[in-house]
C-alpha cells in the first residue's frame, strides 16, 4: 500500500537512522585514515624529491672529479706487455 503515503517504521529502523546521522567511531576512523594517507603521500613525495636531488648532485660531483693521468710506469709496463 505504497500509494496511500502511510508508512510505519519499526523501532530498530529508527535507531539505525538516528545512529547514521550522528558522528561515531566509523566516521572518526575514516577521517583519521584519510588524513594519515594524505600526510604519507606528501612525505613520500618530499622524500623522493630529496633522493633525486642527491643523485643529481652525486652525478655532477663525479663528472667534475679530475681523472688521474696515466703514469709513465703504466705506459712502460704496457709497452713491455707485462700488463
């Protein structure tokens, strides 16, 4: 008889409806989880940025490092086919 517009809720339906509109543990846990995951994503992004910067600086340092010249001893040993 949905056409009559008259509907009776049972007591448990009213209690469930009332609890759904009140902030509870589930909502608190959901918000806390969302905040933690956002902070984790930000920190991971910052960490990867720092790691990339460190690799770039290391590569630049390697490129700027002077290469040792081949010594005369090494050339003589190679010519004598000792090495």
